[in-house]
C-alpha cells in the first residue's frame, strides 16, 4: 500500500506545510511530503491537498508572500522536483516521484502558473443515481441494516434536487443513523 498524506489547505494557508521552514524558526521542520517519505521509507507517496482554492496567503512584516499554491510549483515541475532543496535540511531531494492530488470546489483565484502545471479535471455534478449508489456503498461498508440505508435513500429521493445534496450530506445522514443504532440503551 502506498503511503498517503492529506494537507488541509483551509488549515494551512502558507507554503510551509509543503516546503517546510528553515532552522532557526520556532516551528522549523521539513514539509509534510518529505516527512511522509522519511517516515514510510517510500519515495512515491500520494499527497492530497484538500480544497486548495481556500488556502490563503500569509505575508511577512517585510512584505514577503507565502502562498500554498505557489509553494507547490517546484514540486509540480519535473525539472525542479528532481533537485528540490529542502530549507530545513539544506540538501536536495528528488521529489519528482510524488503523486499529487488536489481537490477544489472551484479554480477561481488559483494562479495561472499553478493551473498550467496542474490542469483541472472537472467532474460533472452528481446525479440522483450516484447519490443512491454512494448511500448503498457507504451503508454496506459500515454494516448498517439495509432498512436503515433504504430510509436514508428515501430522504435523498424526496429532495428531488441532487445538486442540493453532496456526498458529505449523505455521509452525515448515515452518521446519524449509525449513532442511533449504536447508542447505548437508556434504562
């Protein structure tokens, strides 16, 4: 199994989570991709950056900008990724074997250089059939009774507007069912 690390862009507005930071800073350390490689001993981990469009920009008192999408650029270009210089260890690493997956609800606001290196793959909106199959799949994975999953599917179908329902909302519905089923009996 290939090791996978997730970087939540909403919680990591600056590039430090990817690139790391120089020694001397209180929070100095290598970035998550290098940490993943070192911890697993595998040179080709999968790094998922979730909701990249929501990453903000951090600006220093001297006007330097630290932006997550711009910090990723050296990793996405093979010629720079093969000789990437870690600011923490101050040596070069071959980071070209990493598989990157970025998720975004929109590409608005992402810089053109980032999009040219990481062209978006647009996924069409979910259909009612997709949502119902997802409910079946997740319900079976959680060993929920078929009757409970069918009840959730009835709620999904009653909404009649699949664009108003996300996979997260289906998962939350199943979470609620699971909590009710697994709650301790009251005496």
